[in-house]
């Protein structure tokens, strides 16, 4: 959430996305017309990272898993990483 109510800094979003994908070994699946990633998926887990068309909304989705605690752990890893990166 942009607490300062400022416009999205696209360069920050693009950089955070690239670092997230490298850190968590997600694959680049889809790019926009300017070659920026808007959808990436982890082949092992089925987890996904995606944005709406304006890069204002980040969505984290999860693959199938029998244990909710495993999903919660991955969510915490992703969320903590993204928050740390955005605060920089």
C-alpha cells in the first residue's frame, strides 16, 4: 500500500519484481508490450506473482497444497521479502 498516496513508481515495481523472481526462482511467464514482467510462476509449487494492467495491484497466488501451514510459510516469505524491498 502506498501510504503517501503517490503515483506508482514503475521502475521500483519492475526492479522488485526482477529481484523477487531471481530470489524465489520463479519463471518469467508473461511480459507486457514494454517487456516488463506482469506474471511469473514457480514450476515446483505452482505459486504465482502477477499484477493488474496498471501495476497498482500485486497478486500472489498459490498452487495446490494439502497443508495450509506450508502455504502460510511461503506467503510469509513472499510478503516479508516484498515489503522489505518496497521500503528501500
